[in-house]
């Protein structure tokens, strides 16, 4: 692996780790050092497009309000230049409203795929592909 490839891998690992830790601990300030000023996240399951770190931090706070014991783990991270793809597993107990569904007390366990585009040592754009239907089934909601 070239030193350029190693550097890109280190950047992707640092970014991924910051997102995993922010979701798991609620320490959203971790994102400040890993996203660009014009960061955009395309959340394909919900149809949301989040602009900037503050919008994404709000998303994390909403997730943690709905799933107070939210936990996330990186299962795989593939890096190719300024792009990286991550496979994540997350779980939690549904205690607050999420996707219009009031808290059910159901335990969820799901996975998502994320594609990132970096600029320098920060993520500029992210696409999240989640299993929204499977998640709603685990919540006992029908849509």
C-alpha cells in the first residue's frame, strides 16, 4: 500500500470512528473536526438531505432520543482514494418517537451502508443507505 493510500485509509478511519462514537456516546462535538463547512448528507431511506455539521448533530440527538441506548459499530470500511464505503450495525431500544412511530419498547438491530467523499482530511458528502422497511417491521409499524 502506498503512503497516499495509507493516509486516505487513516482519514477514513478517523472520520468513521468519529461518527460511530458520536452516535454511541452522544458526543456530537466529535463531528466538528471531521466534516467540511459545506458538508451534505443524503439519507436515502428517509429522503432527508442534511446540510452542515449542526443539522447532522440534530439527527444524532433525534436518534438518541428515540433510542437512548443506541449503539453503533463499524463492521467494514473500504477505501479507494477520496471515497470510502462503510458497513455499520446499530441497535437500541425504541423508547421515543422515530419515523412517526411512538416508542414501542422494541429492541432493534439493523445495518446500514454509507458512502463518503472526502476533501482533504474531512468528509464533504455522505450517502446513507439504510433498511428503513426492516427497521419499521422491527418497530411493529406497517407502512
